[in-house]
């Protein structure tokens, strides 16, 4: 489409009908323009204004431009004009406030004045357009190439012409157009340019242009030599002295003594700065640069900001660690209930640090579900060690510069967040919490996880270099604590540099203790209810935990308790009472209908339905896996929004069941379709731990034997029928117990995970450890021992 429009435009230009008589505009002076160029000029004389008006009315905006022999002549006549000129077309006209016109014309062709057509107040002439026919020869091509070469040299050496003007020449293949374009931009005297315009053949024009360019290049080279000679004649010391004195005088004129005072203050601060020698040397160099430039320049502000950062960083300032183990234990217990593994790791570090001062600071990664106290643990660690605490959220971070900073070449550049946190802390050995490290992103701006590799490596972080400072800062005294909900989204190289401490979800008993010991007293203070007698029955607290929250942590529990205390405050003021006893009945009245119902076990054993246990980011849960056998051609149907791994588990389960059944009925699977469904179809499900549950459900459906409804199971299945270990045992056991399950089946190799489960929980549930699927079947299928050999 574009090409056709351009062709139409070109053809329209070529078809312009030039009248025999044209109004003539006499130019006093100004540049000599060539065909293809656009020329602006001011029309203010009557004779010029009349010519413009005549062209608009009679000649389709076409005019003839000529130049006066004597620019001082006010009213030019025919013999005052140079007979050679150009035919142009008016493109735009702008009216000035003084009545004159600003006219923009496009030069079309060369022309010559032939005969004056006399008319009052206007110059009218018969015009003869000038064109020459020529053939493009090798000589012309060679001329064009040489002119292009010299023109590029000229543009490179001079500052009078922008370099971009040489780019269009690469696209021009027509000798005449090429010659006119170069002629319009190269320097030259008026008479030289007129002679160029009078040359009709492009060969003659290019030869003259070549001479002019060669002459200009020689002059430029001579100017360069002269400049170098003058430059070298001034001794370096004299030049520096002169410039310094001149700059000092300018600064004194502009700002009096203020600038000198600022420089003196900065110099005094640098001398007092307790920092390594390389830092002070860098600061002094920047101060010297600042003293040499105008205080109002943009670069001066950049240097001031840079010096401010250097002078306010804690290069050597530290806080004194507290090595009192008993006090640290007391502080950790005050702030958090349970979490013994984390507390023990912190106390170990303090103990070793008390004995030896050479121990490197640990880099801990606390992994666990939301709301279990990962972030607040960092604050408690800092309090226990008497260190400053600062926090940075990494969630959604996509720019490497957030960690390493921007280089000072960028406008508004600042150091990275690590250096900013150290300045905020005011010491070089704070506790820095990097929150949500598993939620960092990656973009075209870089990978922040890769930038953290140096920060979190004890072997490298003693020489951490921020892009803004360009100075190494020792991070080896910093205790870095990172938090995450999961580890699979953390790059392996970064994960390898951290000590992983898993923080499991809380049991209901732990939540009750946390509520009684921490949350309720805190909320009583926050709501001003300490002076009133408020008690919450334990049964009501259990209902609040189980029916109004569903989480591994206590964040929603805190929210619901806060809502409860607001209701209590309103009740106290409206009913004018001093005592409130929260019972399960009053709890439901205040908080409304329970939001969650526990995953309930089946009322009775059912055929083809087995209960499995699953892990989620907010804790464990139970789920029923349903299987149905229907007449068909051996197809497998999977529903319930299953992930790839879970689909593979189902396929393995089919193979295991076929292996168990084919001896008794080999043709059964060719004549029946198998449908496996996991309820709550809107919720995505994945993982290998449902393998034994799928096998049990399938075998139950095929043998028509019900599965025990008080039993839950978990474990990965292999083609040989082996039961492999899985994760999340603690959360799964707690979920089964909450749902009323009395007996569970787990892989034998998960026995070690039972140590993480509180003793009081283990007493309430029977745990079966299995290695083979046949052991599962004997326990699960209502106590029937001969299920495997039973006919399909």
C-alpha cells in the first residue's frame, strides 16, 4: 500500500504543468538552494507579496526564485536580477504579526529568465525550464563514489554539519539528485554556489563539488595542525594553574564563601571517618573533583549525594553482641511458642561465638507455611543478640539493581537495598531479614537471585561491591535470615548457600497454647479490655480454631480473635457489664455461622472409595479417591483436575492392579473402562503420594469389597508394588486426626518423620508402617485377607 502511494506522489510531481509565465521573487541574499531542497524566506516587500499572491491565484503556487545582483536595491527591476534561478512551489505560508509572510517553498527545477512581461507592482517573466539528458557512465559512478568518500570525511572532521545528513546519500543512485543534495549542504561562497547551480550536466557539477570538498578538507587539516601546535605550546602546569584560578574566582563570585565552607566541612568529615584507607582515598578524590566544578552543576549534586552515602555508612561501627545464653533463651521463649529447632540453632551460634570469635555468621532460611512466625523470628533473633534488625521483602523483585544498585551514570542512581539497609541499621553487623525469597522473579533487567549469590555466600560477601559505591563492603558480620513458603522455586545455587530450617505448621494444641499465652493477652492490651473480666472457654477456643480458621499458622486466628474482642467491647459498652464469659454458643452468636467444616470421614465403608492424605501450603488435608468400573473397551478416565505426576501415579496404579488381578480374570480390563475421580474438581491436585490410595480404591471397586472408612493412607507406589516414602507426614497426620481418622498407613521409610510429631498426637492415632501394597490391602479392605485372589 505504501509503495503505491509513493509512486502516485512521484508521478504527480513529474506531471506538474509549469506555465510559460511565472511571478519572480527576488531574493536579496541567503543560501543558494538546489532542486529537491526546501527553502524558507520572509516576504515583506510589496513586489514579493504581490508575486506570492499572484502565484496563489494564477500559477498553482509556482514561482521563480532568482537572486539580486546588488542586495541593497529596494525595488529590483529586470536588469537587477541574476538570470539563472530555480522554479519552486509554495508549500506553506505563515502570516507574521507585522504583516509580512513566512513562505516555505520546495525547489523543483532549474530555470532561466527569458523575457520580462511588464505588469505594475510585480515581476513577471517568461521562464525556460532547464534540463539535460545524460547517460549514466562508469565515470559518473566513480565520481559519485569519490564525492561520497570525501563528503563523509568532511562530515567526520567538521562540526558544522550533523553526521546524520550523510546517511541518505547511501540510498541515492541518481547522479543529478546526488550532486544537488551534496551541493546544497557543502560550504561555499555565493558565487561558487551560483556557478554550481548553472552547471546542468551532473558530471561537471560533481567535478566542481569534488574540488570544493578537497579544498575544504585541506583547510580543516591545516586548522587541526594549528590547534595542536597552539595547544602544545601551553605548558600543562600553566594551563592547570590558570583554569583552577579562573574556576575559583567564578565560584567565589557565585556563592561567596558558602562553597568553601561546604568543601571544608566535607573534608573534615572524611578525615574523621572510621573507614578503610581505600574508602577515604576514594572520598578525597571525589571531593577534589567537587571543588573544581560549579556548585550548581548537575555533576556536583551527583558527587554530593555519593559523598553523603560514603560518609553515612557504618564501615566500622558495630553493636556489642550479647552472649548470655539464658537471656537469649528467655527472649526467644517470650516471643514464640515451640519452634525448638530454630531456637536451638540460634543458641548454638551464640555458644560457639562466645567461645571463639572467628565463627562466620550463619545464613539461615526458614521454610514453612504462612503465619507460623518466620518473619517475627528474625526480629527475636536480633533482640536476643542485641543487634539491629532490618527487613527487606523480596516478593515480586525482578531487577538485579535492587540488590546491587545502579551505576552513577544513570540519573537518580542509588545504592542497592543491601547497602540502604546497612545505612538504616547504623551498624555493620545487623540481622537482615530477606523475606519471601521464594517469590523473586526474573526479567530483562536481570536476575536478582544471581545477585544474591554473592551476598549470601560467606566465602564471598566480605568483599561485596555495590554498583553505585564501586567500593567493597564487608558483609561477613551480618546475620542473614531468609524466609520462604517452599524451596522448589528457589534456584539450586542459592539454596545451596543457605542453612534450611523447616518450620512446620502448628497443631491444634499448639494453637491453643499460642492463643492463651501470646495472642489473647496482646489483644486484651490493644483493645483496652484488661480491666474487665473476660474468659474464653477452651471448648470455645477449639471451635474458633477449627471452625473459623483453616491454616497452618496463626495469622487468621489472630484476625478472628481480634474480631471477637471487638464484639466483646461493643457488648460491654451496650449492656453495661464488667464480666464476659465466651462459650461455644456465644462464640457462634458473635462470629456468625462457622466458615469451615472439617474434612469429615465417610459414614460407613464404601466400595471404590479410599481416603488419602495430602499436603497443602496451609497444612494437611484428607481427600477421598473414587473409582468406578463400567463396561467398555479398557479406557482410563481421570477427572478432578489432576496434575501430570498424579496422572502418572494413576497409570502405575492401573498396572499394579492388573498385575494383581490378571491371574484370575485376564480379559476383565479389556472389556471394562476405569474411571478415577478426586472430588473438589475446581482445586488442582498433584504429587505421587496418592499412589497407594488409588490402588486401594481401584481394587475395592474391582473386587466389590468396601474400604474401611476410619482409615487414611499415603505413599508412592511402584510397578513392583513397593511403597515409597513421601513428604509432609506431620501435616498429613494432624489433618487425619482433625477429621476423626483413628488409623493411618504410611511408608516404613517415613518412620523418622514421626519424631517431629508431638507425643500427645501419636497417642491418639494408630500408625501402620508398610513396605508393600499387599500389606496396605490387608489393612484397608475391611479386613478381608483373600481380596487379591478373589475373582473379578
